[in-house]
């Protein structure tokens, strides 16, 4: 309906902006375009609810693909929210790094995800206590950080935070 109200033809910039707004508003279509697989309706609903709320809690059984959904989210946020800084924390660095490694696999798949691969830089920074994925063109990044009594988070600034296994993280760390 919005397209029908635009008079004439779209120039290149207007077409890009309109496509970005359409993909941001239609999560299922954008996941299919970027990641080349279909979300179940419940999974799409969960991801949409995470995106529109300040705080979200996902409680699901083993095998529901919670980690895969969070991996999708860690790739979706930097694409559609330019300049965003995301942080993934968990009870240990291995768990938070695993989520970004899953996201990295989605980006590097040869047979699928050509559009997705063009969004992310090849230099995914890895160190003993840091794993970071960046989109150089729009200034977005997502980092997995260690959580040793909260000290690994000191000085870290983020526009969004994902806490994996939140019940195992102290209330003090979650609030601060």
C-alpha cells in the first residue's frame, strides 16, 4: 500500500530505503532472503517480540532451536540497526562464543546466504577472551565476551545485550 502511494518511479536511494524498510517490517521474508530458510510461525513470532520489546525472555524446551534463533538475531540486528553494538554474555565464554560461531557458520555457508555474506566483513576477530563480528560499512558489531564475575564486562558499551542461560547469571550483572 505504501508503494502504491509513491508517485512516479523510485530512484536508486529511495528503492534501497524502501526495500530496507520492507525487509525490516517483514521478518520472515528477510530471513528467507538472507539466510535461505523458513522460520516456523512460532519462531517468527518470538523473534518479532524480541525486536519490539526492551526486555524479552524465551523459555523453550531442548531442541527448539533457541541458540539458532539468537544467532539469527545477532546477524539481523547489525544489518537493520546501523551503528548498533551488541554483546552476548553467558555463564562462560565458551557458551557465548558458540552463539557467534553459529552465526559465523550462517554467514560463511557456500551454498546459501550470498546476500548475507556480502554484509559482513571477513575479519571476524578472535582472541582468548573476545569474538567479534563486524559490518564495516555501517559501523555495527556484535561481541561475545567472557563473564567472570562481571569483570569481563567493565568498560563495555552496548546498545543491546543478549544473555544466554539468564537464570545462571546473577541478578546484579543482569541489572547493571
